[in-house]
C-alpha cells in the first residue's frame, strides 16, 4: 500500500452536509405538496395532479440529480472517486429524505409503506425499504472506494464490470417500474417484485465485493 494518505474526512463531511441540506429541502417540498393534494394523509390510489405541477416535479428531479452529480464531481480528483462521491451524496440524501419526512409528518408509518420514488422516464413505485437498501449499498461502496484511494490502492474496473453494474441498476429500476400501471388504473399497489429487485441489488453488490477481494489478493501476492 504505497502513497498512503489520510481518509478524506473533510470532503466527506462537506459532502454529507450538502446532502443533508438537500434532503431537508426535498422533504419540505413533499410536505407542501402533500398538504395541498393529500390533506387527510398520503395514500394510494394516487390523485391526479395538474400537468403543470407534474412538469415542475420532473424539472425538480432533474435539478436534484444535477446537484448530486456536481457535488460528487467536486468532491474528488478522478472519475472513480468522483463517482464514489456521487454515490455517497445520493445515499445520504435519499435516506435522510425519509428521516426528515418521518420527523415532520410521521411518514412513512413503516419501511414497507409504498411511495412514488421517481418520475423519469415513467413513475417508479415501491416500498420505502427498497431505495433505502440501494442507498446503503451505494454509501458502503463509496466509502470503500475512498478508503482504498486514501491508502494508495487504485481500483481498476473493466468495461465488462461497468456493463454488469449498469445491468444491475437497470434490473433494480425495472422492479420499480413494474407497478407503474397502478397510477394509470388508480388502484392500491399490493405486490412488489422483490425477487427482481434483489437480483439486481445482489448482482451489483457481489460483483463489487469480488472486485475488492481480487484487488486485495493482488496486493498480497504482489501481482
């Protein structure tokens, strides 16, 4: 482990503060929307919102992703560590978004409560637990990449590995899109395809862990 340096704690703290502030702002916007459209409490089937508000929501989600990507890019110096910064920011933002909703309006009641997670390209639906699990994995991977970098360990990811990671993400997204028809039919969602979700989640998680283990073995053997 050559060129060992300190873990970038300052960058992590700054990134976390930004993500926490974003999470609170995002939660307050949702609180206002629910007060307007669901004064008796958020529940399914969902009410139809005006197209103008829907388009504004799409813009807000795009702006949110741009901010998370930007802060991740500014947090480090090479592509992989910048991507790790994005994963950290995304995970912190997503988890604390739900924490702030719980603190302000006592929602969700439990982690299996259904939510509209995203709107692009189509509405994503699923239990709150699902995005939280994804965010935990993203945060863990981000911290691991930053720790390796701080200890002079360059983690090389091949094109086929990136392809598998992308496939993993797409499978997870598919699991969220399988209930989009709930909005069109205005019914209450009952079944989430956890089997599809966990295939995607475990595919990415296992590949990442295997890549880390291989890297450690290479360092131990001097290859």
